[in-house]
C-alpha cells in the first residue's frame, strides 16, 4: 500500500514540475501533434474532380436545338419578313452518323430546325423521328466527326446516387451544368415545357433534384462515370428542385433501330388511359384497372371495339395492378400479335380481342 501511495505522490510531483517548467519557458508548450488528414475535404475534392472530368468528356457531345421562323412586323404590312433563329432545347449525340436525341416537344412544330455544337458548328436537320408514346425525338444531321455519348444502364440506378445534367438553360445559357442526386424512380407525372406550351402524361420517369429548366429539355442526365442514364424532360408546373428524365433503357431499342434502319416501328394499341388504383376503385365502386380516356381514331383499339370510358382490368389474363402494366405489355408485344382484353363496361365484364398495330410515324 505504501508503494502505491509513493508512486502516486511521485506522479503528482512530476506533473507539477513539468507544469512549472512550461510556465517558466524551460519546456516549449506548443509541442506539435501529428496531423490527421481532413477526410471531409478529400471527399469533396474527389466528388468535384469526378464532376469536372464528366463535363470535360461529354460537353462537346451536347448540342443546342434551334428553330428558324419567319417573323413579320405586325405594325408594318409592307415590311419584308425576317427569319429569326432561337435556341429552344438541348440534344446529345448518340451516333457518329449524326443521330441526336432530344424531346418530342422541342421539335413538335413543322418548322426548320438546326443543331448547334459547342464549337459553333451549325447543321440543318435532314430527318426527324417523333415517338408517339414518349416525349422523345431523334434527329439526324449531315455531320462527320461528332462524338457519341456512352449509354448507361438505368435499371441499376439507386436513389441517392449522383446525377449530372447538362443543357441550354432557359435557351440562353449554353452547356449549363447542374448536379444533384437521383431522388426517386418509377415516377408518373404530367411534364411540360413553357417554350412550346406542351404537356403530357409520362410514366416510369427518373426524379432528380439536379436543376432542370426550360431549354434543358432533351439534354442528358449522367452518372458520375459520364454515362447517359436518362433524357431530361423539364419539370412539372410549380415544382421546385424537382426534375424528371426518361430512363435510357426505355429508349435504347428505339435509338438502335433508328440508327440501323432510319425508321422506328413500335407496337401500338391506340388508347390514352389513366390508372385507377385499388383505393380509388373502392371509393368509386368500380374495378381496378386502366380507365380509357381516349381511343385514337383508326387505331387497333378502335377497330377492336374499345370505347372511351372502358376500364381494362386484364390483358392476356394479367391483372392491371400497376400504372405501367398496360404500357409494358404493349411495348413487349410484336406487331400483328393479339391482345386479349378484359373490359368493364356499363357494369358488366366483356372480352375484346385486339391486334397490335404499328405506331404511326409523326
């Protein structure tokens, strides 16, 4: 016991002696400690470098879509019409054959469209494909040496991963870069663009908080490796920090067919519908399914006898229990194949057989 007390007393005496030595300046008080690396700073720098590298690699493949219109001075009936050019959207190169992806609403009018590259080269569009289902368009120009972007895999996306958008914000600020994360997957929204006044219902979209403004429409949404994971389709009305993009996997087959054949053949039923969820169905005392809002004239559905107001409850025996079930079933069908529709009409269930047709070329 005495030994323990003596050790403690010795330790106290040593500590006091060291303190007194520091006070008198005999021992330096600022003995350097080993510095630990600032892990937060390192992480930020790594993320910034990743974004910078992506932008440097892909920005030359992002183009501006412009329109040329004849403008007449309404106050001078004798004035000569002038042609004015304006940037209205964005696109990106997917083939060295001059094939460029953009949104359908960007090139919706019967006008003369041009493609402007980052280095100032200007090309007239020679062919335009407008998809009847997606807000998607493919344009082709006579150009050589265009660098195509690498298409990623949108089926492997995870909520929270980095997203990078590049586009011509507001139609004035070319190659604007914004970053964010994937905020959600499988969204269904009514998306629009103030430049064209167009709005349509779109399914299975990627939601991101990377800023997407009018003029960004048709631009690429990229992952941190610089691969395209989606096509930006602007945003919903009144939304803040919410943008949407078409998953790239949805349009890969369309791009490949257009590049190979110069045209695209897509299975087509010819209906516009709204999904009735189970809760809504119970409240309204109707079955769950796809409520047919409009039947396209001279389309396969009209020929089969489908009517506005019908509720499609099953296709080929499969229950319509999700928003995307109808679109997915049609897209996976072959042109000329038969779809067996179970339809609820006037309180009764009927069976209708429809032949899948080819989507009209716009």
